[in-house]
C-alpha cells in the first residue's frame, strides 16, 4: 500500500485478490493494477506483498495458475479462482459484512453523559 495508509488486517489482501481474480483470470501484475483501479488508487500493492500472497493462495488450493501469453506476448502466470477459492471468498465476504456492520454500530453510538 502507499505510504501513510493503514496496514491490512490479517487476511484482507488475500480476500481482495480472490475477489479480483473472481472477476476473471489475470496475471499477477494485472491483479495488482485492477485492485488499484477498482479502489480508486487506495490500494497500491507492492510486488513483495502481492506475489507471496498469490503463492499462498495457490498452495491452499484457492487459486490455480497456468502459463499463457500476456497482452505483451510474454509468458505470464495467469491465476483463476477454484471452487474451493470461491467458497472461501464467499465466507470471507460474509465475515467482512458482519465485521463492518459491528464497526458501524460502534462508530454510530451516541456518547452518553457521565
């Protein structure tokens, strides 16, 4: 992420990657670019974070990868979501919805007088 922005909560980067890949197979660089584009430049993932996360997701069976020619004609590893990855993403989205709702409740609480 860009300097001055908060760190990801544990598992957040993986969820965002799963969501971007669910939109269609992409190579690593394109995943980072799409995430930055969708988030209107809020998320700027460095390669040192992105590629280890992609490898973890592949090892867990949530992504599968195959070598294909990229838009530049060079070979690149394209990632796609597995059924197991789809289930994980859906479960994590539900968890985030619950977490965000709880945070909104706390942030919306009125201060009580002492």
